[in-house]
C-alpha cells in the first residue's frame, strides 16, 4: 500500500475493530449513560441472536401460557364496539395491520402508534402517550412493548416505567403483548406479567416466528399469525371484546398508524 | 455448553455457517437496505477497497478496472441488476460519442447527439415518469389507472444527466471522447457520486482520471474531514430533526401554528443537512481517492436573493441546468421576456427532475417565478444601498420564500401544504414558543446550533479543516470514533434513506 494511505487505512481499521469489540462486549456505562453499541453482533454473530425458527432446536412450550390462563375464569365478552388504541415499538405496525381487519370485522375503530426503537422508559417519560390517549379517547388498549428491553440484565429496573404507563392508561382495559423473544429468557416477560393486571398480559415467549432478515422482527405473515393468537386468547383475558376472525372478504383495510421515529434516548 | 448431539441433526446450522450465511445476505442486493456511505457495511468494504486501490493506483488500467468493479457492485447493492443498464448506457454513450467525434457533417453529428439524448431521456422517462404521465392521462380521459410495476433505479437522474452532458460536450467539441470505454464507465459509475451526486462533469473529471495523480496527505485527511462533517449532518442532525418534522407533515391538522412553523423550519434545515451531508461524504470519498468533485453546497441559506440561492444550492445541478437547458434555450440573449421564460422553463425542468409529481413541478415553477421576479427587479434593487437593514430584508424574503416552497416539496399533497401554511398564519400564538422550547428542548437546541453553524464564515470551517489535517493521528482516530459513536447513539432502527436518493 502506498504510504500516504497507510495512516487513513489504519485509522479506519482501528475504528472498525474498536466498534466491533464494543459491539460484542458487555454494556459499557459512563456515569449514568450506557454506551449504545453498533449492531455488528446482531448482524454477524448468530449464536447470541438465534431464534427458535432458525435453529429448530429450542423446545417450545406453551405451558406458561396455559398456566397463566388457568388462573383466570372466563368472563363475559363485551359486545359493544370499541375504540381501540394500539401503541408500542416497531413490532406494532405489523400487528396493527392485522388488528385493523379484526376491528373492521367486529365494528371496532382502531388507531395505532408505532414508535420505532421505543421502550417502556421512553413511553413512560414522554408526554406522547398522554397526548394520544387524549386524542383518541380509547376504551380498549393493546400495548406492544418490551422487545427493546429483552437484553436488559435486570428487567426489574424497568418496572417503574411499566407501572407509569399503566397508571397513565388508568381504568381502560388493556392487553400487554409480550415481546416475541428471539433469545433465551431474560425475565422481562416475568416482570411484565407480574406488573400487569391479571389476564391482561399475553406471553408471546415460546411462540414460533418466522423472522425478517434482522432475525428480530417477525415477518408480516408471522405477525398476522401472532395477532391471530392474541385474538384467540382474548376471550380468556380479563376484558374480552368481540374478536371474530376477519372474513376473507376483508382484503385491505386502511391503517390509521402514526409512525414515530426512534428517539434514541 | 452446546449439546454435541446437535451436530448430527440435519437441521443443525453451526455458528460459522450461520455467520457466513448472514454475511452473504448482507452482501446481496436488498431493496430495503441500500448501501449508504454512513452504513457500517460500506465502511467495512471500503477498508478492503482502500489498500487494493492504493496498490493499483500507479497501474492506471488495473486501477480503473478495479474501481469500476467496485462501483458496479456498489450500484448492484442499491439497485440490483439495474447495474447492467448502467453498463449498457455507458456503451451506447461511448459508441455514439466516438461516432460524433469522427463525423464531419454537422447535421449528422447533431442527429447522433439527439439519438443519444433521446435514448437517455427515454430510459429516465420510462422508469421515473411513466406512471406519472399515465396517471395524468387517465385523469383526463377518466380511465381506470393501474400503475405499472416499475422500480426506479437508484441515482438514475444523476447518471443520466452526466451521460447527457458528456455527449453534448463531445458534440460541442469541449472534450474528446475517452479512448477507452472503461474510462467512460469509470466516470459514469464512479461510486462516490453514483447514487446521489454531485453531478460530475466530464470536462472536469476526465482530465483528473487521465493525470491519475496520487492523493496528497491534505487530500486524504481533508477528505476524511469532509466525510466526518457529512456523517454528522446526515446521520446525526438530519435524521434527528426529521423525527419531529415528520410528525408535523404527516398530520398537520394536529399542530398549532408555532408547531407547524417549527416543522417547516426544521424541514428547511433537514433537507439541507441531508443532501449537503451526503454530498460532503461523496466529495470527501472522492478526495480521499485523489479526485476533486468541487463543492455542491455553499451555505445556501445565507443567500440574499433567489438567484444567489441557486448559485449556492446543489451547485452541480443548477450549473448543469444553466449549461444544458437555460443557455441552449437562449439564455438571456433573446430579450427580456425570453430570459424570464427560459428561467421559468429551466426551473420547471429542475422541479420535474426532483420527482414525478405535480408538487415538484409546482415547486420548480414557483422558483422560476421567483427568479424571474428577482431579475425583473434587479435594476431597482441595484440602486438600493447595501446596509444591514437592506441585507436583512433581502435575506428574510429569500429565506421565507425558500422555506415556504419546501413545504410543497415535502408535504404529501397540495392540500396538506396549504393546511400547514394556513396553520402558521392563522393559528400562530407567540406565547406557545417557550412551551414548545420546553417540550422539545433537545430539538430546539440542535436547530439553534445548526443555524448558528450555517451562518459562520466559511473561513472558520477552512481553519478547522486545516487543523484536522495537521492533527496527530491519535486525535484524528478519537474524533472519528466519537463521530461514529454519535451516529450509533442517534441511529434510527430503520435507516432513513436520504431525501435525494430517488431523484
């Protein structure tokens, strides 16, 4: 290599090596700030992020779902049309696409807010949720949060934020959709289940998903199946509402999804 | 520990196989993940590219072949097999340019030039404007419009303009055609400028390729400095402030006049940071390789009138439009009315170049009207003395006009644009400004810093650049690392394609 390029090449190589090293290492915290990692590990190193669908190995059990269902007696379905509000992280959009069809089939109205990369802390600390609750005035809520907190070593630290979100929701019936784990259990589901009201948490952990290329997000089709599972479970939840499977005649529903981009807090 | 029995299962995929598979996926064409200069993948590939380029630099033929291959791969990664179309375009241009060069009869040369231009414009027209024209046709005849399933190849508007300027320059005998087809393909597919400009002119670029001079240390480190500035503008500032702007433009009825005004101001700065940031990265990369592409943005919002704005904004496009549209139309040589008309038509084409939609045509037309008005007022304006007040008034009118036109450029339709502007004028309550600042402190602080930086003298930026060039290697590494970490901290989950990507 020509000598005048050596310096720049070394600089770029060192920078890349450092970024990769940080990406694979444990969280680095400076003061109260945790250094965000470049996504090399997720992209290249498969073991850490293998999901059940890809390796075909992890034994999938539905026991936890069944166990949680045993605790609750079936309550009568509320047959009134609802104003449904769904909010959460980037999993929300594909779920909302399917939920929109359920809404149309069952006479509900659906509004959704998809906030990329968001987590419980962001929703709890910003005025966004209060704003949309005030705007849509919903009487039923679906929450899809937790996917961006799967790797937190101590999920109990997120509990105050979950509680804050639930307090903002107040008396409105809700279903918290647990993250579609693509990794071993990190107790986030346990924390969410323990914090949510009985019969208001849907544990997605253990379900099989076909993932997108990022190995994290379920594909559109897989998300639809995921939503179908939630709706099948709904009659057994604490606040069942009409959830008849959409007929094939409902081809395309105009989605009322607001997109918020990542805030990177 | 991993269960060893897994190894005998046909479903088992070892971590290495899985990693290889993932990397293969990463390198293959993915329409949802075009390769941007700010992406990790690009930098990984560039680290491999650079030493090979350096080794081949003195062997011109091999260097050209290597860079062409890399550029074509770069294009493949963004546009799939459309890279074959790029090769085909270059072949046609190259053959036609040689025929033009050899022909002695002017009319025959002219025919060949138009033949090449028509081919280039037909390809651009089909991919970019077919659905637009079909839609309008169907609106007129009230037919059932079914859009054609057309994918717009990335950067086609940029390389089509480069291709046209090359053939016209050969016809006008400003340049001789390249002896070697690969040299021309190198020019047309040069990866730093391939997908989003700047629009490189053959008479400026090809002599540099001919000389094949080694990049000096000032070029290399100056190039890295530009890349750092570009990354900050594009991946940190533009992507961050876009988050709020998108809210306003997506549902303007939800926002007050103050919020709408901030959204418009935000978008005004966002489009500048987005596009000039990417241009800076492209220019920096080229400089690092020893090629000068010239500047593409020169603090455009400092302009005191619209004519000056277009001398500072997207300079490679505005100079291209001047040389290949405005002047051939007659420029200012055919009387006052024709000058205004030529100006208007040039800007109309400029608007249409930005996208196949009426909103872009309107945006271009209004800039054309603004330029014509400025030209008409020049005799009066030239008599007004230059002082702080007149400078401020001129700047304010220009900035407000440009910013308002960005609303039409950004909003999804005309009605949304009108709604946003109506909001600003009808529902503006200054008392809400402190509340807005309180609610969006980070956004406001970033905007204030950005505006201040934009109005700093260019000399300050030059001083910083020369300081960086002379800086110790370790300090440079730290600055680069901090920049990359800043990008990671601000990184959206989905990469926001830069605004000019599809143009």
